[in-house]
C-alpha cells in the first residue's frame, strides 16, 4: 500500500521536474540512479530516502521543504474507498498535463503581460 506522504512527495518531484523541463533520465543521471527509480519515486511506489531527496532537491534547485508543500495532516487520512481504489478522490491538479503545460506557458510570458492575463482569467472565472 502506498503511503499518502510518499505519493505527495512523488507528485511534487514529478511536478518540479516537469516545470524545469527535465526528463526522468536526466534527473536520474544527475542524482546517480536509473530513470526507472525516478518513475517509482514519482508514483509513490518507492519511498524517497532523506539523502536522495536532498540530492533531488539540489538537482532541481529547490529546498527539500518544496516536496512537502501543500501536505496537510488531513491528506494522510485516506478514506476507505480511496484505499480500495488506490486513488485519491479529490483529483490532482499536478497530475493534469494540460494544467502543468498551462502553468509552464504562463511563467514563460513576460511579467507585465502575465499580470494582464492573470487579471483577465480572474474576470472570466467570476463570470462563469
């Protein structure tokens, strides 16, 4: 059974790796492991050790705490239906490739234009 903390950390590894445009192969080479092990970390199948998480954080230029951001005590309490299906019922924005691509594209826009786009998105979302 996957532990919710391991799944969360794995999702954050995948999210950061994707945001910096790094492949599993590239990350594996930097930290000295095979890309298959990165896959296992990202799915929560294997738990990331403290020293390996330290290496991954350094490779992706984030503090170790980045991988725990958004983790709440309530996330650790997995419902019975979630345990049976092996899925978190809330959905996961970080698992949505379209959402990640949108975020990456958003941050590629110059800051002044990005602010205008953000304002437009807020207006459109409240109109819906």
